[in-house]
C-alpha cells in the first residue's frame, strides 16, 4: 500500500514525564528546518472527552486552539516550536474515540456486528491518525502516544500503531523514548529498564526504529552498542537525550545526536539539506545572554504547579528575548494576598500579571493585586479572569460600587459589572460549552494595545463564560477605564485600559496561546517593555 504522508509514532517507556512532548516538538522542528511540512498530534489515553473539564492540578494547563478545541498542554509546545497552528484533529482522547464509536453504533453503522476494541476502536484510532495525513498539507505527521508502554489504557493505541506499521511498511517508524538511570551506588548507567520496555513493545508486536535515551550522564559507545544489540536497532539509532538547560536547547542537542538524520534515513527521505536553524540559534543566544532583568509577579491560584500557567511562562521567555531581558517570574498564590500584606508581596515587582481562572478561591487576593498595581502605577496585565478582576476592582474603588462583582461568584450582585453572556445562559453541559477559540477584535487607535499590535484588527483565542457588562461601560469610561478592544460582530468588550496609567491592560482573551519562538506575542513584548521602563524609573528615583 502506498501513502505519500510519512508517520512517526513517539512512544514512551520505563516512566512517565520523560518529555515526549518536547522530543516530538524538537524532532518536528528539525524536520521543518529541513523544509518538510510537519504537524504533531497527541493521543491521550484518558477517558475524558478533552482536558477542558480537568482541574489544572491533574494535567496542567488546558491549551486552546483557533478552532476552539480544549487540548493537552503539549499542543502549546508544538505551536511554540513550529509556529504553525494546531486544531482539534491534533488532540484525541480515548473518551473521544469511544464517543465516536458508540455514536456510530447507535446510528446502526456497524450493521448488526458486535462492536469490539479490535477492530472498531483501533480503526477509529487509525482514522484519527490519518485525518491529518489525508489533508495533503503535511509531508510528515508525528503522533505522540500519551502514557507509558505497558499501561492498560494505551494498549489499543499501540495495537493501532502495530497495524499501521504493517499496512504502511515504508511510511511509518516508531521512536521510543526511554530512561537510562544512573545508579550512584554502582556508579553506573543501567540499560535494563530500556531493554525491558523495548521487550514490552515487542510483545505487542512493535519494533522501535529509534531509541531516544533520557540520561543524566553521557552514553559512551560501548553502552550505545549494548543498547543497540539488545533492542535490535542500529547504533546510530541510539540517541542520547541529556538533561537540557532549557527546553529550547533540545532541538539543537537532538541535531547534534543526529536524530533528524536517522529518522529521515529510516523513512527513506532525502537528508542531504542542512536544517536552517539560524533564527532558533539566535533566539537561544539572546535567551542565554540577557542584557537586563525584570521581576514580574504572576498572581494565580495554581502557582504550586507551574504547568498550570505553562503558556504564560513561555510567553514571558519569548517576550524577554524580544527585549533582550531576563524575566524573573515570582509566582504568588492569590489566596495568600490580603490588604495587609499586598504591599510587602508586590512592592519589589516591576510588573504584575493576574492570571486566568475559575471560581471564587483566591479572587479577593487577585483584586488586591490589581488595586496595588493601579494605585502604584506598576505595569499590569490581566488575562481573562485577571481582566475581570481589574474591572471589578475599578468598579468598587473608583466608581464606588462597593458590591460590584462577577455573577460567576455573586449571582445576586446589584452591580454585576461582569455577567454571563446571553448565549451561555441556557447551556447545561460543562464540557466544550464556553466561548472558545478565535474571535476578531477591533482595537482603538492610539491605545496601548493598538500600539503593541501595530494594527487595528486582531484575532485572539478565548475560553470563558462571563464578559464585561456593557450597561456599565459609560460609567467606566467617564472615570478613566476605557474599552480599547471590541468584538466587531457582537460589541463585546475584549480589552480594557487605563490611559492615565503607564501600562494597564486587561484582556478577556488569552494572548499566551499565540506566543511562539518565531513570533513572541506583541502584548507580552509590550508589557515586558513597560516593566523595563518601570525599573529605569525606580532606579532614577533612588
Ligand atoms: N471564569 C471566568 C469566565 O468564565 C474567566 C475564565 C478564564 O479566566 N479563562 O468568564
């Protein structure tokens, strides 16, 4: 059977958290830099339809695509590395697979047959893998299989891989990511867990073509030969993956190890061209040699788990590089902020970001943080719930509407300055029902946002149910908080600013989902720039 698209499956063995997402993104980057059109897909073995209803403590941030899919945070890495948008097709869960198969069964599409894991579930998985390939846009589709080989939940995925390896013999390879632990008592690197995880794959009928070995120490030739012999791979297909200083080093480290070369060789694709990585290397060089630094507070309620704000943290890395500046993020728990300690917590900060979120936990700390930023003229960026807190704070402390609130938290508020959107009022299900994905927004000429984006019409991604209540807009504008971004189709307020403040912006959308290495997000770039001016001002005052 011939097939023009090539498929690379990335599996993981020995333990979770080896960084399959970063290895997949790095390999994709190297192939893209050689001129191939590449996309990456993540298959998640859990039963949730999508991570939208998951608490961030479970799997970290929920990443949102332009088409409004709530997806795994690895898709964020894919976009940040490749600078190519992903979509719903790039993230599939077991829940979604079963839902589709059960719906087909209810429609009678299986013509009376018994519906089984093999072939029905595996066929659905294979179809989902090939959706991207069949689009005709990509030379190579990388499919990352979530979980660890040997898990019960990932068995149908490995079986689907086995079948595809058989059906598309010359167009599929498997890259298996494993761990080579160092036993300090023995003073040795140990290959046995890797041997066993490859055996486990073999039991399931899959022979990996390339092994990526996570290790804290270099692998010498003898060890590589040993791994190659026990695992039936060529020595040049044993790739060392040492712990890296930053995730952005990984493509370069993988190139030095020849990962892209061996992958192309196994896929019978030409590998003569040199990858064009000049811009990537320039980014890394600036990242490692910043000329200045700023301290920015990230106020949120999931700060113990930094993955919950992954895209925001990465956006600051990109925006820092654009400003040749190191951004030190100080993670502050919003539940720990009160009117008594807010000054102590935030006075050293050059900028303050109030994070997105849901529910009432930590909201008063977020409102305190906004107040501190507004009154002390510290550059401020509020994202989604952070923007809503900025509106509530302004209503309470400037408009004197003491009971102002969002109806998410106080449905009875007499001053519902943030209220539920009309289309949300009759929604019963929680999953996939928010205002999700890309919407247009028109920026007010001369505003901070218009300056930052240097254009008037933008498109940004959303994930929320509540919105600025336009009945209050006149009152806000009269007192100095202005709507500077409006959805041209619905009139919804998407950005608020305080023009008299050095830099105070609240965005209802999530700019962090669109920041990439190649295109740092203009709003973050401009915010970091404002914090740099703030440090200069502070220094000249001293
Ligand atoms: N909870 C708020 C809403 O639903 C904000 C959501 C968010 O910050 N992503 O509107």
